[in-house]
């Protein structure tokens, strides 16, 4: 894995496809894909893009689509998104890309022919010097475009095309966003982190709750996750970052069966913290799954278990390794310290 960018790296640029491309980004080598989760397979595509760009003294960009194309073609089957747009941009910046361009995936975009995708989008709007895609990348109306189509177009129009083969994990299987989703749905955080190359995290505003946790001696910072989130419901050891400070904590993701089933909420008890968190943007990184959510005989039994959960979470977090270089860089950025050295 490549060294991560230093503090001297130019500012990361986020653009919509319809924005005017800055002259400094013309001729860039561009990684193309959905990149949900930016797992190790996606990182291999980015690394190949960076290698090609640096070899030719060009900028390196990513080009992706929002919403996820599956949400357009099958809206009745919501996608469990691993990395919403803001998180995806943070991951790409941490990997060393110079910027991200996002196309709105709507009926008009989905209706582009493969040839129009090349000529109007890649050449016209992105002004690519080269592109990098995964082995299974398809594009254009009816998914007519594939790596072979792209390679032929590149030869005609004078841009390079690199195709990255599947990333094979240590278990011999290919990494994929679907595998990451399945691991998170099973509460297997170690498997998910091994596929992603970092511990999975969510980011969003702290919202008001019923303040029941405070009455139980465990005040919580509540966050609402996307309805399609399929993370296994239960209790987790987590880190909670807010205002540039990372705190250890224990979190419950679920419907709180002790007090009646409701919509799932992420409730984090931040250890040794006093202060008002409402409305602040926080990041919760999931470190270890502790137990499933359950209903106890009474509230006293619940509180007793909460004390045990907190003690277990403290022990887990005290022995937590700092993670991969990418994870350390992401943590440094969340703390407002810039890229990790």
C-alpha cells in the first residue's frame, strides 16, 4: 500500500459534473466507479490511477455517481450505503486523490449511450488524460460499455485505459461492497475492517432523544442512520469524535425493546464526558460488537447490564490497535490535524 499524502498535499476539490473543470485538473487520470465503501478493491483502482498520474505529472481524480445506480433502477430495494457522499470524499482525499467529480445518476444520465459517455462526459466535461476502472465496470445505456469498449475508445481518442483485476482477499475470495454489507449485517466488524482496510464509521448530527438514558445514569448522544442501514442491531464498543476530540464510548444501535419497539436509533454513551452535543456533527467508529439488543426482566437488570457493557467496552478500547495507515489518516483528519504522518 502506498504512503498516504503529506500535509503539503494541495487541497482536495469536490465538483459536480456540471461544474466548470478547473484548468489545473484538465488532462487528469481518472478512477471511475461507484466506490461505495472505498474498500481495498476500490483502493487498488485508486492506487493504479495515482501511479499513472504521478508518472506523467498529471492530477488524479475520481469520478463517481449519486445516488447509487441501484437506487435509480430499483428504488423499491434501498441500498445499504457504506459511504454516503461526504464520507466517500473524505476517504478519497485520505488516499491521495486531488479531487472528486460526482455525476447525478438520473434518467438522463442512465440514458446516455456508451459512446456519449466517452465523448460527452469523459472527453467533453472531464477532459481526461487517462482512466482506470475495475475489471467488471460497465457503463452506458443497457450496460453496453465495458473495459474492452473503453480501451478501444481510448486508442481512438488518445487517452490511456487501465483495467484493475479483482482484489483477492487473504481467504481467496474477491473483496466487494456486498461482502462488506454482509459482514456488517452479521456484526462481524473484524471481517468488515479486513475488507475495507479501515474500521467502518458513520458521520452525522447529534439529534434530540427522550433523555431516558440520562435518567438511567447513561446519557447518550443520539444519531439517526439511513433507513437502509443493515448494521446488526446490538451493543458496540466505539470511538466518538466531536469538535476535533476522539472519545471512547459504548453504543447501542437498535429499537430499544425494553421501552417498546421504535425506529432504530444509534445511542452512544461517551465515557467521562460532560457537555451539550445536540446539533453537533459527530463521527462514530465501530470497534467491536459486544452483544445483541435484548429485553430484560426489569429496568434494574438493564442498568446492571449497561454497566457490564461499559466495562467491556473500556477494556476493548484500551487495547485497541491504531489500525491501518488509512485509518490513522482518517482519524487525524477527523481530529482536524490534517493527514497523519
